[in-house]
């Protein structure tokens, strides 16, 4: 090789190593898998904006009694507040809706969730969760990636990296989005990113309306045979490049071209709702493909049936700084029936036992009011939040943890958001401490370098 060619090859190889995060990442510890697993897949229902626990799962009668009175300073001294720090008066704000007991277990939740109440005996509600980020963007990054740092793998990418996908015709990690409520927070593709893992593990966002995937159909004049020939030619060139360049992304590119070709056949079949009986559509309360959360829940069930490993639904509209009496019923109605239908549908198909469902937002809301006039709202709150899990090895009909009498912070069984991740991985048969990837000199993992604990009370 002459000098000119040597320098050109060296610069290309160097560029490929810099651009490929895997050049600095090693394979996971081979013994991270546990002997047993309860769940095969995850459906993560993300309530983007921060759902209020006081109007959903954490009833606080004393807070209602103190409604409109000054919040005791013992609670607020030295505490980090978001927007309330500029407010002259910080007043208690009682639950705005009644709570009811549901099911044989008598699980307590808001009257706004009658459909979820019908599956109460399947749910494990955690009322003592907390996070460490008080603003939307870092908090939802923490929920998705276990850290507020950008460029880290999302939980769906970690799961697919550890277990692989059960389908060759669809991505192993699919994202769907719906909107209804107040002040929908923006979502960014980095929330379902692969980070320093191979990009084959990143989430793929499907459209809730119109074409599920853009450009999945061939243009006029291009048939499937010609498209297949084109893909084979492109992949021959990619394989040639792979033999001469140390770039892990080339092999990913080959896989993604082949996946895209298979999706051209699988996507139309996936979207075909003609075989869904009317009672199923009525149970979800949607028209397939109407862009609603309920329609996305039905799609989640179909994706689970097809072997997609991690399915994440975002519903935007929970940022209730004001108008909580107006907007909370809107959001609750948007997600209540579809979530309950998804649980019932999976159970009827004998799939709930190995499908883990998580229903959570990025943080909770304050027990204090914001605006203090009219239909007030609640500020961001990182010290207490509520969520539920069900299916996939989770004990049903239980409530875990307690917050103090005003709901400011946990006083029993406090669980960081990392504990949710650790428990999710455990149910999938993964030891969260051993699922590590060395990157930039550190053994990185979804649950971070801090200590994370299993929520043992949630395990069946």
C-alpha cells in the first residue's frame, strides 16, 4: 500500500472508530441472566408531564382537611421547589376528586379511573416512589435511561441488548405517542435512543395516524422483486466495507436494510384491524388508527403478539400547573379505558402472565397549590410519586409504601425510580448489577452506579 492510500485508509478507520460508540464499549458480563424469568416483554405506559398522585392513587384525607391553609414550613425548609419558590403564599391543596375502593382487594384509587378499577386486583400500586430531577426534561430522561445525562441508552435499548428480539419482521423496541390534555411536553428521539449501544437497539417511533412508518411502501414503478434486488446490492457494498473498516455500525446498517425490507410486508398485516371483533374494539373504546391512546393500546397488544420485546406508549398532557379540575378528567378519560382493556385483552389471551405492564410518569405533583385562585393546579414534585405495575410476575391487588399525612415524601418503603428499573429487569430474568457495558472507562448500567434495590413486595 502506498503512502497516499495508507493515510486515506487510516483516516477512514480512525473516523469510523470515533463515530462508533461501540469502539469504546465492551460486551456485557456473560452471567447477567438469571435462571428464571417471569416476563418476556414490557409495555411501558408513560404519562408524560407528571401525573398527580393526589388525583390518581394516593388519597390524603388530612390534606383535604388542610385545603387552603398554609403548608407547614417543616415540610418546605431546605427543599427544592420548581415554580412554587416564587410564590408568596404556599397553601395546601386537597385531592380534588373522590377516591373509591375497587375489586376484592379493596385497592383505592380515584373515581376518575372506573375502568382501571375493574382490573384493580391485577395492579400493584407503588405510592412511595421518588426521583431526583424536578424539571421535565431531566426527569423524563431519568425515567427512560436511569440518568439525566444525554447520550445514555434507554431502558428499551438495554432490554433488547440483553435479551434480543423475538421478531425478525419488526423492531424489537417500538414507540407510540398520543396527545390530550394540558400543555403537552415535547418528546425527543433521544428518549428511546441506543446511546453507546449498537444502534440496532434503538427504539423506532411508529405513527399513531396515517402510515405507521413513513415510506414503507414502494414508489410507483418499483415492485418488491426490484426492491429486494436493490437491498441485496446495497448490502453487498456494505459487507465489502465491513471487511475493510473497523466500524460496528456497518453491520447494523446491513441489518436495518434487511429489517426495512421485511417491514414492507409485516407492517400492512400489523395495521390490518379487519380481524378484530367488534367487542374488542368496543372494549378499547377506539377506532383503530385514530391517533388516540386507546388505539395505541390496541396496537401495543398486536405488537406484543408479534414478538416485540419493548413497547412504550407516551400520552402527553399531564402538566397540570393550573386547571387540574378541568384537565385531570380529560387525561384520565383518555387513558383509563384503553389501559384497562389492554390488561383484560392480554389476560384473555393468556399473555398477561408474561407481559410486564408499567404505568408511570416522570415525577409527581406537589401537595401545595399553584396559582391559589380559581381552578388551581400543582407544581412538579420529585419527592413523591405513584405508579403501578401488573402482569409478568407482579403480585396483584396490592398497595406498596406510604407517604406522610400530607403526601410530601415517603415514610414507608421509599423507592427510587432506579428500583423500578431494577425490578423490571429482574422480572425479565436480568441481574441489573451484572448487565453492564464498559464505556469511557466506567461499567455503565441502567440502574446507575448508585445502589438500586428490588421492590420485593411487588413480586408474586
